[in-house]
C-alpha cells in the first residue's frame, strides 16, 4: 500500500530542514571558517559533524522525504544523549546551566522530530518497503 505524504507535511519538513540550516549554520559555519583557536580532536569532530549536517539539510529543503534519514539520525542521537548523558547528570544532581540548556534543546528537538517525521510513510517505505518508487531488489541469496 502506497502511503502519500500531504503537501502540508512536505512543507513542514522543508521548514524544519531550513531551520536546521539557518539556526545551526549561523552558529557553526563562522567558527568552521574562522576558528579562534586550534580545536582539540573531539571538538573538531563536533564542528565537522554539525557542518556536514547543515550542508546535508540543504538537500532536505529540496528533497524532504529522501533526506528523512538525516532526521532519524538527529532524533536518535538526541535520545541517546538524553538517556546516556542527561539522565546521568540529572541522577547525580549535576545539572549546570550548560547541561540544562542541552537538555532543554534536545527535548524540544525530540518533540519536533517526533511530530514532523511522517511515521506512516516511514513504516511503509523503510520497514515494509512498499514504496513503488523503491526500485531496489533484495534477496536472501
């Protein structure tokens, strides 16, 4: 069964991708282009990741359904961070302003991703693989 995604949902997805480009891009790219200091390797990974994420989100503005895996990744890493880091900080009573901000922004991001991802389409296309536009064939050979 083919699951259609409404034009409204497509436009909402485009808006989310555009917000990612603008909000994260505004914060990340000036630092990537003109870093104030030499980054430690882990900090470099974070900036590189967010740079790539914002560039790939540009594709999401034009092809929102094809770029859904980008939103899956965002949702997944936010949930993992909340469970692995945020919950431990909360349990240990070590929520400082930075952690509180990350918990707040990750919570908002999780809610937005859960609301905007077209789950019936995801189920049909990625799990049941019933999308007629999916020309891949899989075998158990």
